[in-house]
C-alpha cells in the first residue's frame, strides 16, 4: 500500500499537480547569473563584472583531483545511477530512521544540481517537503536524460557557492589559490569540496582549523573509496592550508581604472544590443567575454613603474613642503573639498549647524589612509585626511601600439579604492610643451628641415587683446637655434616664431587632424601648450608620428562574445592619413634630439641606460602644476601626466616640477621592464625611413641654408 501511494504521488508530481516542474527549454537552458569576463590580449582574466561571481567551466577543464574528491564525498555511485540513487536513499532511511544515526542527506550530485538550478521555496509542512523532494527526483532524472554525466558534473561545479563571493569552481580556484580549475592539486581539491558542506562555517580564510578538519575528512573518504592511497592520505593530512587568497573586487587587481572605464561603455553597449529573446544584454548576468587589447604584462609593468616613481616623488614633495602649507595662498582648496565630501552633505542635510559640522571634521576618528607604503590604519580627523590627500601627487599613464591603435597599458591613478577619478581618459590637464610638436609639424609639412635655424629672440604677435610676447623659461636669449634644438630644449621663442609663420588656426587644424578631440581655442598661446587635453588623446595623436603619418584611433576592445563563444561584435579602429610619411619622419628625427641632448637626455644616463632610438617630448606647465612626458619607439608610444588634484598645489621649483622629473621616470622604468621581458618584442631599432628620398637634409653637419632665385629661404631642400 505505501508503495502504491508513493507511486501515485510521484505520478501526480510529474504531471504538475503540485506545481509546475522545469520545462524542457528550462532544462536545456537553465538560468543562472554568469559573470562577464574582461580578457587581456595575452589571455589573462583582468577582472569581472557580476551579480554573482560565476564563470562556467567545461568538464575537460576540471582537475581529476576535484572530481574524485566530489565523488568520494557526495556521490560515489554517480556514474551508476540515473539521477536518484535508490540504494543510497534506503541506506539513509535505514540509518536515520532505524539506527537513529546521521547518514547524510542521500542526495545525488544530480539532485543537488536540480536544487541549485531550480531553488526550492521555503516550506514548513512535512508534506510540502516531501513534494519538493519528489520534484527534485523527477528533475534529476530529466537532467540525466538531457545531459551526459560529465556535463552534469561540470554544471554542478559551476552552480555551487564557495563563499567570499566565489560562485562556481573557476571563481573559487582563482579566489583561494589564484589557479585555474585544471591546476588544483589534491589538498586544494579536498579543501574546496569540503567547503560545500558549509561555505561560511568551513571557510579557510576565517576558520582555518575547521577547514583543515573538514579537508581531512574528505581525504579519508577518498581513501575509503579507493581514489588515493593510505600514504597519500596521511601525507596530505599533515600539510598546512596554503592559500593565495585574493577576493575578486572592483577596487582590487590590475587595470582597475581601465575596467571601470570599460564598464561604463559596456553598459551602453548592452542597452543598445538585443539577445534572441528581444531583451537587452545584461553585463552582470549574461556571462559576456570582453576581449581587450591590454597586455597584462605591460599593465603590471606600468603599475609597478607608477608606484616605484611616485613613492620617491611623493617623498620629495613632502620634504619640499616640510614646515610649509602648499595651499597657504589658496585656503579655499580645503574648504571646498570639505563641502564637496559626502560627510559634509549628510551633516548639512541632517540639519547640523556650521559649528557642529566643524566639530565633526576636527574630531579624530579611526580610518584607513592610502600611502605608497600601503594602506595605513590610523586615527585622524576628517579635515586632516582631506589635507593628506590634497598633497598627494596623481598620475595618468597609457601605452599604445601606434600601428594598430591597441592600448596595451592604462593606469588611471594611484589606487582605485581611494581615488575614483580616471586621469587617462576622463581627466584633462594643461599639456605644456608636449603640444609643441603639432606646431613644428606645420613647419616640416611646409618644407622646413629640422636643421633650419631661427634667431633665439623674443617674438611678438599681435592679438585682438593686444601684443603677445612669450618669455623663455630660463630667460636666456641670443644666437641661432635649429628647429631640432628648439624642440629638444623646449625653447619658447622658436615655437612663437613658427606660430607667427603659420597662425593659430593652422595649428588647431593639424592637431585635430592628428587625433586631438578636445576643443582648441585658436590663439597664439596655444603653441606653448595652454590647452587642456587627456592622456588618451595626446598619446593617440603622437602615434601618428610613429605610424608614418597615419592616425589610428586608440582602441581597447577587439571583440565581444556571448557565454557560448559566439562573436557579437568586432571592433576595428578608424585610420586617417593625417600627415605625409616624410613629415612624420622629420618630426621623429626632430624629437630624437630631446633624448640625445635636450630635456629628456637623462634617459641616456646610468639609471635607465637606453641607447636605442627614442623620440620624445617633455611638458611643464606654469608654476610646475603639471608634468608631462611622451616617449616613442617604433612600435610603442607611451606617456603620462603627473600633478596634484588642484593646480595650485605644486612644486615651487622647476627642477623638481618639470616633466623630466615628474613624469619621465615612469616612462623610463616602464620601458626598462618591457625590454627585460623579451616576449613582449618592444622594438629597440631605429625608426624606419621613408622609401623615397627625403626632400630636405636632416644631417645638420651637411645642412646649408641657401637662398632660392626669388630670394626666399628654401629651408635646406636638396637640389
């Protein structure tokens, strides 16, 4: 009679009398939130966007250690039953009901998968619990008909929670051991499988001893079921738990600023693109694969270079201002920063008086501070923390392959956890002398040689607001300077001379043609770099010189795939022939002077020791508020900006505040690391000359200025 009743109950459950069961379509395509992965050009996962940190792993990418550990612990007859293990079920009933012993749950791996894929609602009555169990049995048998055993095993590992926001085996392996699932050894596998009984209770990060005992229980079960030998079991049980724990977090890992910029753009992409069901893609649930141009090795080198240099530079800055207040003449910097803080707004909205607010900001509290020596737990007033950060030097660094436009490294700031503002693409600062090459490009385009000489005297240009006469930064004048010397030494009179020849509109036009996107005011002073530009657009524009006159749009995504590997979109950069190949080469030649004897000559010194061809330009703005450097080799253009958040906070001397001291060292350190890694194949050869003969002489020892028949300079054209 009980058997008949059970059979009838199963039949009614199967027909949906007690509620719908998963449909065939749901079994074929079970819903689960999958993390979107950001993948580097060298196939490293840079980070993820997720609702649940889960990425599917196929069976062939699972270590045999992890599958054996699961079988021994959860379902040793997995490959023998059809979803429900009747023998195991009767064993559980016998031990728990008759012998009153704990015999485990008796659920097979497939039943547990059914529960994970189609979660049960909380039920109170015993009858409802029985119905839920029957639904899981039926769903398990249907899963067995739809999938192979290996597929079910992989699906199970992809659905389980390992704690610390690690859903699925791939996320768990990365979070706890910084490994792929295929690399997990025996003790790591036993530890992870042991956690499934209680991800929080047996978590090795918070409860190491519990986790170890549970791991050893799994090992004993593996021994009992013949998966490991007694010697292996005893040996592994004696080992300590060794983790490489790194919780995946939007504030941590590499390329954090890049990942945030990418996230904002991908959200727009998802909103504009539809899936087959007509719904827009969801960046946090649909498991997209975003293939980027970032090279993880270059990215790490860039971040290391930034940290190494700014650690030293910040110390210089602090020593430089010791006993003084950098914003003494601009106290509103601190007041405004306080009023812009969340703490101030919350207090104001809560009705606090100015006196009460001041007291809060003057009262010391426990907090964490960013320092280049690492996070520091301290007790400090909120007002003092504002002052701490206002003295902090910031940076933006980018490296790009000029021929393809591929962005290889992107450092948007010091630490994304503490400084959310991206200084590569979002931020724009005055570029100083790094703008001068656009002015010189006009001269080369019009037939000037880098060897053409002009007098080093003050130049006056009439403007609607009156005469404009720029000074040299060193206030030295006299003699003649070649264009190459003028650019190498960043002499303002030479730039002003060229501006007077060609006019500001022509300069603006050529800068835009070479990739500068920002609006530029056509005034004479633009030749000295009064414009505010981003690192992103400046590096992209300089790529035109290294790419033989062709501007290639900087790109950082190559393709987007869905979670099945279907390509949804590929990205191809725009290309524009901005200047002639000869003009580009003449500018490369002119900018090489900066590293040979000009403002960037320290790259040839013992600290960096570069002997190869490098074209470069430094930039320093008024009052040393902004330091810039851009350097080029044939297949890589990289550059950076360094300065404080507020322009009024800066070094007081040009020797410390110039681009050669603030920004150049980051480039130098980065390139040294790149050259040390031979797999990167960063060029150390000369820049390639145009195939056609140059129309001007660039060997200044042979160059002679001549007069043409009409009495005008021919700028050294070879006849």
